[in-house]
């Protein structure tokens, strides 16, 4: 991945974390990693643990941020979420996987930052 794409992703994740905090979510971890992959943001909304995938796109040449949440990515997110729960002894906690879609225009201006709760259950 190019440095500019990594930078765009980090910027989108920071924006998403700030946005979620403004909605009352408590950010617990960012970029949690294990051998199978990474969860962008782990938050808590009341008693619910929320795993958040952030998709950031500049323009729509490659589709919307939501379209980047493929069937394979959903499967991986569910596996990673379950691994996190096991490793943190949280098997009995209510949880879900959300998406934050960050979209910029080609000049880099923010077009939208949208939170999609339960994004993976649409699959």
C-alpha cells in the first residue's frame, strides 16, 4: 500500500474516532491487531462493544466506501471480533460490527462521514 493511501486511511480513522466520540461512544482501542488481521476501532456504546471498520475513499472512481465492505471483509471482521472477545474474556458481552464511511472529493474536501450501525448483518 502506498504511503498516501496509508496516510488517507489513518486520517479517516482519526476522523471516524472523533465522530464516534461526539456521538457518545467510548474509544477503547485503535488498530487492534492479531495474526489474522486488524480491527480499526474498538468502542463501547453503553453496554455494547462495537467493532468499527473505517472505509475512506477519495472520489468514487473505485466505488463508495460502503462498496469496499466485501463479503470476504465481512467474514474477516466477524472472525477478528470473535478473536478479540476471546482474548479479552468478553464472550458474554453484547457486540456488533459497524462501519464508518468517510468520503472525500478529488480535491480532498470532506463530502461525508457516515456511521452505519450493524453494517455486517446486511450480508
